[in-house]
C-alpha cells in the first residue's frame, strides 16, 4: 500500500491580497467567536510577516504569536494596533436578522 504524504494546511498561505484579508476578517467577525477572530488576525499577520509587525509595534514576536493564537487573549488595544498596522480598522454594521 502506498503511503500518502500530507502537509498541514496554513490559511496564511492563501492570504495574498487586501481583498483576501478583508474576506477572512468579515467571515471571522460574522462567527461572533473571539478565539476565531484572534486566530484569523494571526493568519493575516503571518501572511504579512509577524516579525515585522511585532517590531513595528514594539511588541515581543512570541507574545504576539501567543496573543493571536486560538487560545490567546489579546487586549483590544493589541487587536486595534495590529489591524491598523495591516491597514485595516474595525467598523460596526447592523446585524441582519436570520
């Protein structure tokens, strides 16, 4: 029997444009799941270079990785700073009833 070699999927590899990043962010926000949102921002940050972002924000790279991990608990300030560094801002829109 032939063995199949697999590799771990990394969504950061698929985020190539601002439009890709916005689509990921919008989908994450619609889930109303903070852990999923943090993880998604982490994917986007990794796609742009986590070390560069951490350096520009004067943050510890490992700490930023941890904060944006699935079980991280970043401050709102950290989220806003990372999004701003990436060229995004949060906004609010009315929820459409199901």
